[in-house]
C-alpha cells in the first residue's frame, strides 16, 4: 500500500509539471525554432526512456511493431507537438493548453465511430457540445467577448494537433505494439524526435542555429521540458497508473489547463479576460463530464493494458 505522501507527491508532479510545460514551451520557442526545440526535447527524452527500458530487460520493438510506432510517433509528435510548439509562437500558453484540452472530446468521438466502445448518450452529447462551444468562444471574433481571439491559423493548427493525438489514442488500441508500455512510450518519443529533427531541416529551421546565441533562460526551459516534463512527470504517471484508478489519474486532463492558465498569468503576463475564462470553463467542463462518465460496458470494451505511452509526456 503506497503512502499517502508518495501518492500526493506523484499527483502534484503530473498536475504542476505537465501544466507548466506549456509556459516552458512558450519561453523556448521565442529563441529556438519550434520544430528544432521539439526535436531536441523528444530525441533526448526518448533515448533516456528507451535506455531505461532496455536496462530493465525490456525487448526492442519488432519490425511489425516498429511500423506502428512510426505511425503513432508521426501523429503524436510531428503533428501534435510540432503544431503545438509552432502555434505557441503566436498563442498564449494558457490558451494553447485549453485548446489541447479538447483531446478527450475528439477521442470520445473516435471511440463512438471507430472503436464503438462509447455510445452517444445525452450526457456525452452535452460534453461534446460544451467542448466545441469552448473552442468557438476562444476563436470566433464575432462573439464580441472581451479579449483577443486566437488567430484563426494558430487555432486551426491547435485543433489539428488535438485531432492527431486523438486519432493516435484510438489507433494505439488497434495496432501491434510492444508488451512493455514504457518501451512503447520511449520508442515513440525517440522516433518522433528524429522525425521532428528531419522536419526542422526540411523547413529550414535548423539552418543558422547557433547554440551560443541562445540565452540561459531558453536552455533552462528546454532542460525543464526534458527532465521534468518528459522524464519526471512520465515516471510519476507510470507509478500512479499502477497504484490508482484510471479515473483519478485521468484528472490531470482538466487540471493541467487550469495550471497552465494560472502560470501564464502569473509569470508570462498573460491576461485572464472574459473570452479566455469562458472558453476554459466550457472546455474543462466537457473534459470533466467525459472522464467522470460511466465506463463502457464490459461486453463492448476493448481489453487493453494501461496506455502509458499515450499520455502527454
């Protein structure tokens, strides 16, 4: 039986650390090209996680499993994180976090249409409506709320990012993957980091990069993303998923955006205006309804182990 202090510490880590990574990204992309910054983060973190898994006797992915990892890594890291890092050059960290909090909303749609493990109940329909309404509030300038809306191109990128992660969440339950979820997560991060590096070179973001020209503040942000965001918090999440109920652990999905908004306001000079507040309330309400809803019937559920690699590292 784990101690209460250890449990509370682990929850505090996934709440505060994952919630604060959005601000760290915002700090980093001010000086380092977004795709290159993301590549550095996930290549290093993925290599460390894979090395740790191998040291514990976990097997490398087979050729068939590696094909699945490449597809998932593209969706989760190139599409999701690549677009998130890029958008945060123009979008406040708190608003970006709220937009990405729609991932459970899109995942629920995928479970209804593809996996058929969810049914469109009145409760779920209300959650989906609230989530999409929150996005509209954050984006649509015609609503007349106080506060600037998210620029449409950045908003589109963040929606595509959320959709990409949601598709990966659904596909992960269908594709062949290593038995070790830690090896799966590490492989996805490492492959995703390499692909982000290739994308950075393809789009010219690696050209002219001079490490000496990057400030200490940006390097600290990158180190925080690697050590705290992708390693410490991932370790805390891995421990929690084996000692607490998935519903309790899943609460990070609606706590993280609140933490991100608070940190953005306190340390990044981001304003909590009417538009941001209302959009946040709608999206978070949607996520709470989805996560605390009744689980799918046993007869309809797809039996899977805890998806350690699908949580946002």
